[in-house]
């Protein structure tokens, strides 16, 4: 649809097996607050947000069978700095989460991990560059911020698509409704 009205991603709803465990993890480790909740028929629901401008950014609803396969590829949360990303790295390591995977995509620095029910989550920040995706290298948090910038530039800078993200945004903007 080329004339689609503009919209922003609003929230994600996730069926869960153990709503109390999931709510505790998202509150304690990711900093969400419960904004609402209650029963809906036989199901329980919990609404969580980190932004007072949004009633909820995540909603959990009971009803996922314990033996069911998880079909979520990832739920991603954007931060604005490497310092913020490091705070989450420390919290996730302290929590002992499964699947901890710090990743350099060239256009983003990410940490992938699993929540208590195995849903794959990502905390990420954009880099100042665009490089054609997919790309995946290990992000080394033992490096300083300056060294991380330099490492990413060295890894991906020779690629034909590598350029400042502002150039890519200007190029892609006319094609996005």
C-alpha cells in the first residue's frame, strides 16, 4: 500500500505460561513498571511500560501452553548510548540470562538474550553508519567506546555499502510512506 497513513510501533503482546515470573523479570531486569492488569475471561493480563506516554509497551496474557514452541524471533528495545548498553550488559550478566550474545551488526550494537520463557530479546543502539545487512560479529565490551567505534569502522568500512547513516536515510526516505 503506497498511500498508507504513517504509524509508529505501539506495543507487543506475548502469550505466557508464567505471568508472575515474566512480569518480575521485565520489571527487575529491564525496568518496566506494571501500569494495569487483571482478568480477561479465564486469562490474566499484565500491562507494562517504561514510558508514561504509553499505557503499555508490552502486554502479557496467560494461555501459552508450557510445551508450545516459541514463534517470536525477537523483541527489541532501543537505547541511546553505549553507556546504557553497558548497564544492561551488567544487569543481564548478573541475572545469568540464557543466550547472552553481544553483537556488532555494523549499523547497530546489540545484546541478544532470552527471557524466562525463552523469548529472544534484544537491547540495541544504532551506530552512526549504514552497512548492508545481515552482518554479525562479536561485540567486545572490554573495549572502550572509542575502541568499539574504531573496531566497527575497521570491520565494515571497506564494504561498498558502508556510509554515514544519514546518507542512507536520505536515500531510503522517498521510498517509505
